[in-house]
C-alpha cells in the first residue's frame, strides 16, 4: 500500500488494488493554509466533526465512516475505538474515534484528535499496530510526551506524526521536533508519500516524518 500525507490529520491510503481510504479531510479552517483537499476516495474516515477534520471536497462515490464499532466498506473491515478529544472524558472538546484497519496485510491505526493517554482497555481494543498515525502537537490533542507514551503502549512498527505546527498550520501547538527529541529510528523523508509492505516493516519502531502534500 501507499500512504500519502496531505497535511494536518489527513492521509490518503491507497491499496494495491486501487482502493483509496482518506482520513480526516480538513476543510477551510482558521489557522490552516494547506491547499484544498480534492482527492477521490472510496472510504472517508472522520474521527470527529471539527472543521479541521471534515469539510474537504472529496470526489467519488465514497462511504463516510464515523463513530465506534465494527464497520465494513470497500471490502475492508474497520474498527472504531471510542476515545476522547481531551482529558475530561469529552467535557471540553467531545468524543474522538480511533480507526483501525488492515490494508494489504498492514495494520493501520489513525488516532484522530486523541486527547489522552490510552487506558489498558482502549489499548487492548486497538491491538497490534504496524503503522500508527498520531497527533503530537499538544494543546488540542495529546502533546509530544504523551504521544511518546502512547507509542510505547502500542509498539507500532512505523509512526507517522501528524497534527503539528508547520508552515501551513498556525495553531498554537508545537512542531514535530518536540516529539522527535531523544528518539531513535527517526527518518526524515523527502516526500509526502511512502510505500509500506507487510513483509518489509522495521524490526523496531521507526518514526517517519513525511512532507505535507498540500
């Protein structure tokens, strides 16, 4: 499969058979200056309904998935794990859904705007993870330190940081460097897209920093 980081929390995952899964397609939102999302997708995953995670002009006859529980779309089984956007069980910013699914033998987990460390129950529900897409910027989501602890909980093969301050995101959050400090296995990729193969995953956790496509 191929993974392309559009920006913020939006990734386009393309299976070998052409199936396209798009996560959290941001719309026009204060503080974001990415170019508009105009991708074609078969499945769109929405972790929560804030404007920086929904509203992009997605093309195609896609199916949108929200909320917890098991769902099937485009021939793929999706599991939504119900979490929160804050440390107060949703009282500040509401609910958040973590989506887990397998594409071409690779187990993918998109954390949305996770706002807290995972409980043992939540971590067990998520289960084994090959590729983890995780917010690291803090303030609205978990910060760099908490993101590190979540990675330790789940032990993914590959970590793709997202939802951090950069030249297209002017939110009052930190950049990716805060998350990368002191970490081993960091790879800065000179591309917005990377191919991930089930038989060629790292033996220990690596952090791959992609460039945003938009």
